[in-house]
C-alpha cells in the first residue's frame, strides 16, 4: 500500500496505462462538499494487480464554485459547459494505491504538476473547507485487514 501525492489524477491514470496496466473505473461518489471519491482497478494479463482510490475535485466542482448564489438554470448551464470543456481531476488528499510490489515500484517516484489554472483555483477554494477522509479510510482499512488476519490466520 502506498500513499502518493498527486496533482493530476488523469495523468497518473494515463501513466499507469502507459506502463501496460488496464485501468477500469469502478464506483465513485460525489460527497456533500462537491468533492468526489473514485476507485479504479488495475489489471495486467487478466489479473488484478492493484487498486487506486482518490479523493478529488474536478472541472464540475470548479463550475459549481463559480456559480455560488446563481439560479438553478445558471448552474445547469455551467455544468453543461463543464461537461463539454477540458476534463481535469485534482486530488485533494494523497492518492491511495493498493497493489502488488511491481506496481508500487513503478510509481513510487511518480510526480506531476497541477493540470491548469482552474484546478489551482478550485483546489485553493476547496482547501478552505478541507473535508479530509483518506486518513480515516486508511485506518479503517488497516483495522479490517488486521481483523481478517485474526479470523483467517492462514491467509496472511
């Protein structure tokens, strides 16, 4: 398991694909603050080799941020424009990668930059709210793994 500081989630996923992994987007959720949590599965040769979990904001968040106090129709118009504009995703916390050693070794030194000025503005706006969830998620994940080891000691 690895926590990785990522500024451009799309670039990370493309980087993993360029390394030969197939990326399958799993479920995601939009949180009450407008941020999102997403899950991606990495496969290679039809075998699952990893998972990526990210808490991020995207161009839709930016559109909503710019329409605070607007009418419903103005918000809908802004979201439609966002849907047809440049798609970017910027994590608001470290990205969690749970994977086999080969995957972890291939990305441990991964680095990128924030994708554009919109993302930079949206991140600054989001950080004023700062709803952080990944550390709680990691604690729960580790607790569950430890619990499973105690129930099934032969699986460790």
